[in-house]
C-alpha cells in the first residue's frame, strides 16, 4: 500500500487528510495525481493546480519520482511558514 | 551527523520560547565563538491591508524536522558555525506572539549573519508549514470591529522564492 496525505488548504478543499492506494496502481507521483484527479470533477479541478507540491517519505520531489509500496506520498500547497 | 544532534537543534512546539534562555543556551560553555546572531519572527497585526486577529500554523510532522535538519546541514557546510537552534511554533497564535527563532554562533560575525539569513530564507520556502490567518476586513477609527471576519490560507510570496534563490 501507498499512504497518501494532504495538508493545509488542499486538505480542506478535498475534505480528506489521508487515504491509501494499492502499490500496483501507480509507478510515479504523477500517476497518483492522475488517479486522484480522476475521482471527480471537483478533484480534477483541485489537482490541475500546477503550484501544488509533492513529497515522498518527507523529501520534496518532482512528479516523475518513482513510488513503491510502503511509501508516504504527500501533496500540499506552497509553504508559508516563518 | 546524528539525529540526536539535530534533535537538540530543532524544536517544533506550541509553547512560547524565551529569547534570553535561547541566547544563554547558545553561549553557555561556548568559549570559541565570538558571534551570536538571532532572528525572531512575530505575528503582526496587518497583512495586505487587513487587520489580523490570529494566525494558525499547521505543519507536516516528520517532514518538518527532516527539512530543517537538511537546511542546517547545508548552512554548516557553507559557513563556519558553532551552535545552531531553530524553533518554530505551531497552533493558534495571536498578535505579537513569537512564531520562529533562528540562532547561530560562529567565530566571526560574517558567517553568523549569513548563515542565520540563509536558514530563514530556506525555511520560508522549503519547510512544510502553512499559515491560516483570521482577519477583519475593515476597522473603524475607534478600533471596533466594523467589518467581516474571515479565515484565509496565506499565499506563498514570489519575493520569498526569489530571495531563497539568491543563495544558490
């Protein structure tokens, strides 16, 4: 399984903080994004936002980054701390 | 570098911190460093012309610590540094509250100034924190709440991205 987590404005828009996917459903972060976008027109619109960032196992990565079973994949808006 | 060392250098906390206590920890028994540079970030009462009442900080536990550890390691690779401390508060904060602390020591001031600014600049664009502000859109002259209250997630600023890129 791949664990997927959402944060901040994205979590609120989706009304979802985490979910999981079977590992054989996706090879890359972009594959996961596509699967999420296919869930509904609302999710399609939300995931079409190109400013969304992604992380795999707590490291920021690009969309072509490979994913495997046991990974934690996160999606979130640009960060605004400090 | 061990995780334990970073544990002492990084604190994500709801509680407030004391600038005096943090400076004392950077200085205690430290006989080699002549420079101590600290930065404290606070909640201000205004943003984009609106009156801010509270700020709520969310973060990504685990990734936050990892990203800050990486930033500290980069700073140590780049400048001669003695001690480093980064504190970031989470949860609901109000006007004037301290949000973030970065403290560094070095033998000389140049390295301490530069490393402190670098850590803050990178924290701003790489550490997974998000601010949600509660604002009042208009305030009457006597200070009473005359407008509507709303909650907004802050947008990231291009100026922060541009500032961080200056270090690369």
